[in-house]
C-alpha cells in the first residue's frame, strides 16, 4: 500500500504544469494495483481552490516530487555505473531515467512488489533504459550475499539509494543495513539516503506512539523499536565517507517548491525543515584511494 501511495503521488506530481518529475507509468501502476488511494488523479488548476480535504494529499505529493527529483539529480550527477535501490517499491527509475550505456541497476523489495512491478511494466510495453536486475528479498534479513550472487560487484563503485525505507525499519535494522552498505562499497561509491525522523525514546514519544498504534494497528513494540535510530551521516563519516546533509528546506529553496498550499503563506510551526517532522537527506561519497 505504501508503494502504491508513493506511485500515486508521483502520478499527481507528473500532472503539474511545472512538474519536477515526469513518470509516465505511475498512474498505470496505481490503476493496475487495485489499491484505493486518497490522492486526487489530477493536479488542480488553481491550488487555492482545492478542497481542504485534499490539502494533505497535495502536500504529500509535493514532498514526493521534491524527494524524487533530488534523488534523480544525485544519480545523474554521480555517474556511477552500478546502482542499488533498496526498498525500491514501485520506483520506475530503471525505465524513466536516461542512464549511460553500461549502467546496471539492482532493485530490491518484497516478492509481491517485485512481481507486480515486473508484470505491470511488461504489460505496458516498457523497456528498461539500464541493465536492470530485480531481487525479491527482505532488507531486514540477510540480503548482501543474495545481491552479490545476482551480479553486484563489491570491487566496483556503487551508488546506493535508500528512499522512504529507513523510517519503516527498527533502529537495529537500520544500523545493520548501513553496515552492510559500507561493507559492500568500493572506493568511489556514493549513497543518497532519506533519514528516519529522529525519534527519541521519551515518555512523551511513547504516548504519541501508543496513540498512533491504536489508530493504525501497528504494534506498539514495533513502533518503539524505531526510536533512537542511527544517524546515517555519522555512520558514514565514521567509515571514512565524505558527507553532505540536506534538509527539506534546502530542497524547497533549490527547486523553488515551498511545501505550502499558498506559497505566500508563512511556513507553519511544524515546517518541513523541522528535523522532528522529516529526517532530511544524507548524500555521501567514499573517496577514491
């Protein structure tokens, strides 16, 4: 459901006259999934006239547009010929980006997601623009050996993409995933990582998580395990990577896309650049030796 919702947000972003991303397959993926999502299908002609009930969905699509474009730009600028997208969902970069000849892209997600994406894109007649390898695997289980068996070259630089993944993992699983990435990275490797929100285990946090657990049905213990996550920037720096930290406010300014329904409004108190609301991003590079 999360993968379909993100695809729906990309479809909505693509319908904007000033779209940051053009994904010609996103709407098809949403339609063929049969999953009901609350996103409108078309971008409103006048954002100010959009019904209030749609505002959160429009803001969500705006954020996904920023996130997707930033990661697209990182991959284009990186120029690395081996790319790994962990928790790839219904990502269509293997089809919609103009990859240099010889680029190999590995996508890893659950069996149901991988099977649905492969089947739907094949039925749409879409041809990957990279040498694409899709793996059905769980990043919380041993996956590193599987991706090496599938052809990943640990002695070659890799560009790692963690988009919308860490917030769904426990702090322990986040640490293990980052350790595996570091172990598989040759000099010249890069990473672009969406951080998990910096939730600290406090009585106030536990109260919020209990309320969220009751509302969503997600077990409280599972939510609590996501608190006190590792900082990807600190982990990469400790392993010798050069790191740049990018918050959402930086992206709003870079792409002239304020996350507000009326761009003339003042940012709300819980603005998207507030670390507790969104984790922001980490862009890292392991220098050539």
